[in-house]
């Protein structure tokens, strides 16, 4: 009789593991909050993070590129994200992000580090199959 139970136990374990893996993955996506969205002529650029804000220190984030018309992900090729903050009497504080393509087309994940708080001017640039472009927006670092 134990021979009949073993396949069912294995099946239950596999279903539980499958639900856990895909449930955790979905929770990670749902947990991201938008920090900024900027529309250019053809592309919408969305900056997201789990915290919904950038803070002093190291920050993980995602950049998503979608078509302004079709609202579908767009492969924009090589992407850069740089920030600057001007302070009177000082040289601008500049920080660049480390970015890499994610598994999802049009999505890039990255990290950036800020030594202090303040509003940063963010410049995102891309060059690839969807053409070449850039956009700028402000993001507070708290």
C-alpha cells in the first residue's frame, strides 16, 4: 500500500514547489512601485523599485521601456542611466547606474548608490533596435 502513496506524495510536493516558486515570482513583480514615468515620442520609460523610492546608499531598481502606441515592451538595446545633483558652490554630484537586460524584453535591472539625500536629475539613454533616444526626469533620494 505504501507503493501507491509515494507517487501521490511526490506529485503533491511538486505542485507545492511549483506554486511556491511562481507565487514568489509574482509577488516580486507586484511589489515593485513606480518612481517615475516619462513619455518620449515613441517610448514610455518607467523607473521602478520595491521600495517605491530611492534612498541614501545602494538602490536596486528596474527600467521598463514600452511602446507609446501599442503599450508593448520594446527592446531598446544598450541602456545607460546617469544622475546628477547640483549644489551651489560645488561641482555637480554625479552617479551612474550598473544596468543589464532582464529576462523580459524591454526590462532592465540595475543598481545605483547615493552618498546623500537630495533630488537627482536622471538621464536615461538608449540605442538599439527601437532607435536611439534619451529622456530626463527628477527623482528624490530620501
